[in-house]
C-alpha cells in the first residue's frame, strides 16, 4: 500500500471525524436552544398573565413587564435565527458527507482500466458523476443562503 494512499485514507478519516464532531456539537446546541425556548415560553406566559390580570398595578410596573416581554421575544427571535443557521450547517455537513461517498465511488470506477470496464460500469460512473454534480450544486445553494 503506497504511502500516498495511506495518507489519503488517513486524511479522509480525519475529515470524517471532524464532520462527526461538528454534527455532535450542533446537535447539543440545538438541544440547548430547545430547552431555552421552553424556558422563555414559560417566562412569557407568566408576564402575559401579570399584564392581563393586574389592573391596579402602577404604570411603571406594567412598563417594566412589557419591556421584559419584548426582551423575551427578542431573545427568542435571536435563538430562532441561530437555530436556522445551525440547520443549514447540518444540511451542509450531510451534503459534504454525501459528496465524499460519491467521490470515493467515482474514484473506484475511474481507477479501473478502461479496457476492463463494462457498459454497466460506464453507465454507473456517469450516474455517480451526475449525482456528484447535483450534490455540489446543492452545497453551492446552501453557501449562498448563508
């Protein structure tokens, strides 16, 4: 097994592990965001009840509650934006993994001797190439969205 093949295999494993670790970190953050959403929701419900039920409350107190409610909404919107960005990153990681797998399949077909390829091999090679182009285009779209 030549050194360059071992190096390529090692780098591919390292890249795959990086994608996996990044996906795990994103999953943890999405779970944290979900917990924070629930907490914000509960705080918002309490503030809305206070605003609706307290008729004899001073205007300053109502203003303070309203400001707290607006802050919660602002924080929720910020978390929703972060969640959206993370979901795009998840899609990008999936497409990156898919691209790597298709690239490996394509390399296998391309490394075969041309005289040994069957017509089915040539068709499969073209199909993989088309799938690879489709994945690259999808990744490009995601990059433009970000």
